[in-house]
C-alpha cells in the first residue's frame, strides 16, 4: 500500500489528537454520567481500588489521559502474560468471568462510568482474581496514547452503546477512524471481537472491519442476514463461546432482538497491503 493511502497508526500526543479532531470538541461515544457512588460501592472503592484501578494523570477532563501516560503490561500485572483489553466493560460481567476462567491471561478494562468500575472491582474482589486491571478513561483517547504497538492478543467491544438515532450515529464507538487505533495495539494475528444486538450497528461493524486495511474478516460472506440492506453479503461470526450472557445481551434478547458476533483478525505487519497474503482465518482460540 502506498504511504499516501495508508491510514496512520502513530501514537497520538495531545497535539496530534487535536489535529485529528479527536480531542476537546470531538464527538464522544458516551454521555456524562454521575461519578458519585452509593455508600456500599464507595466502601468497595476505598478498600479495593488500589488493587485493581490504574490511576492516571489526566489531560483535560476525568476520562482523558495525559500525553505522557504509558501502560507497560509487565509492570501493571507484575508478569508477562497474554493480554485481553475490553473497551466499555460496563459492570465487569464479561471481563471478571473471563479472568476467573483464565488465570493464565491478563485482562485490562477501559470504562468511563465510575459506578460500573466500582461494580467491576466488587466482582473481582468477590471472585478473588488478580489478573484484572481497570482504568477510568475514554478508550478512543487513551488507546493511541498509552500503549506501545502490538501489545494485546485480543480486544473486545461487546454491546457498545447503540446510538440509534440517525443524527447520533457519529457517536458510535466502532467506526472507521477507531479501527486503525485498535489495529496498532493488536499483535499480528490478534483478534478484535465485537457483538451487538442492534442489526444496523452489526452491519456497520462488518463494514468497518472489511474496509480497514489492517484487518481481515475470517467470516466474510458467512451468515447472511435477510434484514441486511445487502442480504447476501454476510460477514458475521458464530457466537464467541468465551462470551458470557450479560445484562445487556439479555435485555436485547428480551426485546426480541438478535445478536451478531463479529471477528476481525489483525493482518501480519509484514504482509500489510499484500492482497494475496493468507490470513490465519480460523486460527482463533475459542475459549479466551
Ligand atoms: C451498553 S454498555 C455494555 C457493557 C458491557 N460491554 C456488556 O456487554 O455488558 C457500553 C459501555 O461502554 C462504555 N463506554 C462507552 N464509550 C466508551 C469509551 N469511549 N471508552 C470506554 N468506555 C466506553 C459505557 O460507559 C458503557 O458502560
């Protein structure tokens, strides 16, 4: 791929973020919510946040990170282990269940909702797991700043806020401009897993994956959906067996919606732009 056509994978600074328009006046994928905690969660926070919460220097606002913040997984977890990052962990249902099942792996959650973070910590304490860390930060801002290239084996984005109204669609987390930031952080062959209970968001996710030069969709053409504006196109994965049913999935199913899973495989860096290069299509562990 020519340099001119190639999406940038550079680490952002405040200045480059500003230049890209992702800071300050940018459109956020979340709304401002209370940071206050009820007494029981405040107690959990006071007693246990030092074990699980990563404190970071801020740029402008509670969900930003300063330009010089860097996350070194080795020092965050005190060991070197395969890393999964969850973006928008909610109350931690998914990530705590995974951390329990896989003590040999490490899990890092990004969440902007403080009561959700407190509930995640509460679940981690109850489960007695030590392989989870959580940071209060907007992942769209933080990912390009805090990580070196190629540090995570998996990134999960399950049931992101749907932003249903047409005029709000630009707030959706899974979008063309965020995909290269995800790709930068994943190792070669690493996997971005997604799920949603909103059909038109599933189609958007599929479009984002298939139009990003750094990803291949191993399920391209599979599971076509009659409701899709392109009903024969498909591109949807089987349900990820490592994904537990959360409150958000249950709510969608109860409302009669169906759930789409999607998988994006990070194309090896030395074959980027080589359309003939094979991708390890099904080389994804189903149990992480
Ligand atoms: C609908 S909930 C889904 C929670 C969880 N993934 C699940 O499946 O149960 C989406 C979560 O993403 C969080 N979120 C939205 N935008 C975010 C961002 N830019 N960075 C981090 N978290 C974000 C929201 O605060 C919310 O808790």
